[in-house]
């Protein structure tokens, strides 16, 4: 008589630092799932506001872990050490999970992928939906294509923290590495995941992703200094990622200038009033054409870069702002950027 299939056990985690304003809604969304998580843990990473009092009000419905501030990755590792579940889902404390998140993801865990990733639907700080669902995964987006995109794009198409469910044995292997625990959970753990096994990508929005002024990324307000900081962070993350991958015999990633690096240099040139080099734009477009992005995304990225060459020069700076924020876009640029933003840029 065949044995019944054992469903992988899944723990949900909220990692919180000074989000008293939002954290209760995040926790409530995990408690309101149509299919219950096996465990719900909340790690407060040394908050100095009223977050802990809010979290204590949930009582025995959650497992609350209070620790000294050590960074998002250190908080995730603390949760990992506190569960024996097969998969771990981390929800940012300012985001909100769809009631059907676990119900939708769970069937895809039967084949034991390293990760299941899915889309997020943006909302403003008040919870009002924004016309942005991201990222968009190309049909059949494969492990091999993701590895290639790490080299070409500088990252594969991957959502931020709240759009990922990771296998815990994979995470435990990374927890033994010397990683910067003040870095983001969607940094090295996400970047190297395709090298450790298959990833399932779902073009289904399962989380509401909050865009607000308290967020660390400051994505919508680019300055040359911020862009250079993002490039330095990109380099630092790949140094750590390459150290992890070296033991598996992989060459350094990215081996040359990636789309991420070229795009940031184009944006810096535009904001500082320099003429955008034609050679850089052409190199950018050639790399985008090689990527695993969907056809519409490749056209959007290429069109955005080509527009940087169109006079007057001040238009280039406005295009940078258009690439990073929805405010003040023309209808034409809205079409271009809506497609371009449907993939994640490292942040």
C-alpha cells in the first residue's frame, strides 16, 4: 500500500525593527491564511519604539523572539535556529501577505525546490494599491537562465524578501558561512540560490509590498551619491556571494560589466549633466538582449536606454527619475518604465 506523501513543514517569520506602525498588520496577515503555517515566529531585532509591546499582545498565537539589534540577516538566522521546518518564509514587517499565499505556494514545494518566488503588488504607506506588480518572470524561467542572468544582468529576476520561500537546509548551509549579518536577507541568500538547485517562479502577486519614506532603499529619490552607494553594495554582496560559490567551482560573477553596473553609470552621468556615452548605451542594449528577461522587458530596457541619447540633455535626468519613480512621467515614458520596472533591480 503506497505511503501518503508527507507535506513539507513551513514556518513563517516576521523580522521587525522599529516598524511599530506596520508590524501588527504583517503578523495578522500570516495568522489569517486560508492554510495555516506550521509555525509563526516574529523576531524583533532590538526595536527602540513600541514594537515589542504590540507584538506581545499577540500572546501564544506567535513565537516572539527578542534580540539585540544585529541586522536583518542576523534576525533571519535567529529564526532559522528556532525552527525545524523544511521551508522558511520571511515577511518584511511593513508588508502584508495575501490570505492565499501558503495555499498557492505549498503545492510547488512537493518537488523540494531550493526556493519558490512570486510577485508582489505595491501599495503606498496607507495601504492603497499602486499600479505596480513585480517582478515578471519569463515563461519557463530556468535555473540555467538565472545563473546566466547573474552574469549578464548582475542579478537574476528575483523579488525582494517578502516574495521568497527558501528551503531551510539550503539556508543552514549559508548560515555557516562568514556573511555580513547586517546585510539584507534578499542579498546573498537570494543571489546564490540558483546554483544550489531549481527555483519555481510564480507570476502571481501574493504579497502587498509597502512603498514609503521609512524604507531603507530610498529608491524613488536617486542621487549620484545614492547610486554610487548602491554600486558599492552590489560589489560587496558579490564578493560574499563569490566566496560561497568558489567551493562549488563557479567562476566569479559578474565577470565583466553587467547591466546593473552599466545602468547605474548611465544614471550617474545623466544626473551629473554629462553626455551619456553612445558606446555605454549600446553595450547595455547588447547585454539586455542576451538576458532571460521577457521580450517586452528587453524592449522596455533598451528603449529606456536609447531615450537617454535624445536631446535635450536635461531630459536624460528626468528619465532617471522616471526609471526610479512613477511621479511626473509622461504617458509614453509610463509605458516604457512600467515594463522596465517589472523586474527587480538590486537594492
